[in-house]
C-alpha cells in the first residue's frame, strides 16, 4: 500500500470517528463531559484537516504519481466538507468548549439546555459526518478498484441523499432542543445565560 493511500485511510478513520463523537455531544450529561469530549473532537478535527492538507501538498510537490494524481476525486470530495469544518465547525466547537468551561465551579452539574442545544447545532456534526462519508468513495476511487467515471455519478447521488437525510435529522434535533432551552428554571437562569452568551453567534 502506498504511503499516501495509507494516509487517506487514516483520514477516513479520523473523519468517521469525529462524526461519531460529534453525534453524541447532545447526549452527554455534564459540562465536564462536554468539555472533555469537545477537546477530543477538536483534536480529531485538527488531525483530519492536517492530514488532508498533507495529501494535497504531497500531490503538488511529489515527482511520482500520488493518490490525487490517480484519482482526483479522492481529494476533491472531502475538500468541500473539510472547508466547512475549518470555517464553521471549529469555531462552534471552541465556543461550545468555552461554554462548558463556564461551569468550572460545578462541572458535574446536569448539562444545561442551552449547552445541549448548542452541542446539537447542525454545523457541528453535519460537516464532520459528511466529510467522513465522502472519504469512503474517495478511498475506493484511490484504490483504482472502480473506474472514477463510474463512481462519480453514484457517489454524488448517494452523497446528496445521505447529506439531506443527515441534515434534516440534525435540524430537527437542534430545533427540539432549542425549544426546550427557552424555558429555564429561575435558579439556573444566571449560569445558563452566561453559557448561552458564549454560544451566541
């Protein structure tokens, strides 16, 4: 196995793992757990972006044919959601981590509705999960097991359907949790408002 193909396999594993971690953020039960999980997720996201950028850089400077030369789809497909991750998801993850840090005095308190709704925002999990999904056909294309021309149409069709389903799921979950965060108990209003101000964009 070529070294760049091995790196692409690692990229796929990292993005898929990040998507799974992001999907479970709203199910956490304490600010401490949310802060720890967002730290892991930021590390996975940085690794995924870094390795994907390394593949692109290798394609530019390497004299021998690389994955990007044999199958440009291998980099073009993941590049779109990776850009969304870099521009949108990373910023939201940092805000979410800061919001969880506002509960440093009570790290094991129940996760406030405002933080739970912020953790369920579609722009956190959706780009990561899409990046994970599109690395799979990119990986198949890079191995040359299936002709790129035959794979492109199929990948786009399945990809658009999967993105639509995942996006609707995240939007519905976020709306439901956002509605529940509107009503805050008076005793928790001050701290929750502080966390909500951190998450506000």
